[in-house]
């Protein structure tokens, strides 16, 4: 009498475990009836939780399917397990078209290298790829089960608009360059030929503002050239001390008048860096110019170096006014000024740090900034080490 309901109860438990609809036995034996009741309760709770999980999974699937970004997921072997409609559209696959494994999904060499990197377990953050006639911003991650997740964002239109903007700025800057040179030249002639007085003062004002506009145009042209890919670094092993001297020379007189000194550490005097000579000189010139402009009388600029694995860091520090914390993340943006009125008074173009960032990153390096308000700012430039010391 006891064995039969227990056997049926065991069969019910196996049905629940297998996902089949269970048949619960009846029993007048109190202990067995309690087990049957507990099993009913457990089954009902499992059904509820499975229902919730199913609903969440369907909701997540709908959200992924509705995303504008392409999303692809693979198993540990690299076979695609999920691919939303946007991914099919971006990669030119039809809704019902059979999909190859992820490593065969792309035809471009750089895309295949990136996929290989993701499948090997390495993360990829916002890497741009040219796939067909599209520019895709790609992010990849390893999943806990050993599979991979790939997210594709189409930035083709954004890059097209950026190219239009670059071309416009470059064309306007080129058109401004010649008349500005003429204005500055004629104004200088008037200034030298005029007797002291209001007329000479007017000519000096014209020359000052024409030169400022020329600096702005030159910076715009430099930035457009770098961003458009029209310039590529031609790195060489450089003696850093010589580049520092060349970059400091144009502003040494102004720094002396202001009472600002340059200090170069002994290890920096001996340091070497793998960089394009003209680019590094321009980077340091821009940093020195900013530092002198915002460092009060009696202040100091310090240049030090730090050698790390496969990297050489150049650190430029000043004892200037510093930058408020809320402005620090944006100082490398074009035309961004912490104090616009003061920058205009002192002749800054608002492009110096943007140029620094683009030039360093073109070498495969990085730029970071730290600052304490009232105590100064530190800019760290990280360059790859020369091949001989790598």
C-alpha cells in the first residue's frame, strides 16, 4: 500500500524534471500526502518561474531585434547562435539566408583579424571597420559560456558628415590664408611708415588681429589634414633634449619677461623617443605655449620622462592656474576653452590641445591630463618606444 504511491510519486518527479506534464497520485497516508502536496507546490513555483524567465527571454529577444545596432552571438565553437535584423542588414544577409560561422562572416582582412581576436577571448572596444561601403564601429566581448558577442554600429553617415565638415573648414581656411597675408603685410607697412599716434595704433591693431587669424587658419588646416588622413607620422629615434630646445625657443623670450622658467630632468636630457620630429616639436610647442600663457610670474614648467614596457612617456607639468575638474574631460576638444574671455585676450585659438591629441594618437600613443585648481596642470604623452629598445 505504501510502495505504490511512492513509486507513482517518483514517476511524477521524473516527469517534472523532464519537462513533461505530471500526474500527481492520491494517497491517504499522511506522510506521503504531505510529500505529494510539497511536490505540487514546487511544480507550481517552477512553472511560475519558468514562465517569468520565458517572458524575460522573449522581451530581451524583442529588444535586441529592434535595436539599430547589429548584434551577433556565437557559441564556444564560433557558430552563430543569434543575429538580429540590423546585423543582417549591415552585413548584407537576407532574413532567411543561411549564415556561416563568425570567422567566415567577413571578407575584409582587418575584419577577419578582429573576429579572430574576439574568438580568442580578447575584448575589442569600438574598433572602426570598413565593411563593404559602410563604416562600422565594432565592440566584442567573450561570453561566460565561452561564446562571443559582437555589436556593430553603423557610423557611415557620421563619418560622411565629418568629411564634409573637414572639407568645408579646409576650403574656407585656404581661401582666408591669402587675403590675411595681404592684410597683415599692408598693415605692417602702414605701421612702420606712420608717425606715432592714432594711425599707427590702428595699424598695430590690424596687424595683431591678422596674425591671430593667421594662427587660427594654420591650426585649422593642420587639424583638417591630420583628421582626413592626409598626414601620417614618419617616426624616427629622436634625442628628446634637442626637440625640447627647438620647441621652447620661440617662447623663451616671452617666458623670460613673464618670469617663467623651464626645467628639464637629467633623465629627460638623455631620453630618446620614437616619433615624427616635426609632429613632436609641434606637440611640445603647443603645450609650452599653453603653460606659459597660464603660469603666473615666478612659475615653472617641468619636463620629465618615464620609460615603461614598450612605452616612453613625456610628462609636461606647470605651476599655473590649473583647470577645474568639471572642465578637464573636455580640454582636448576643438575650440573648447575653460575661460573663453581670458583665452581670447591672450590670443589662444582653442585648437592647440586638439592638435596635440590627434598628433600623439596618430603615433599609436595616448594623451592624458591631470590638474589641481590653483596648483598647476600635468599633461602626459605616451609614445611607443624605439624599436632598438623595445
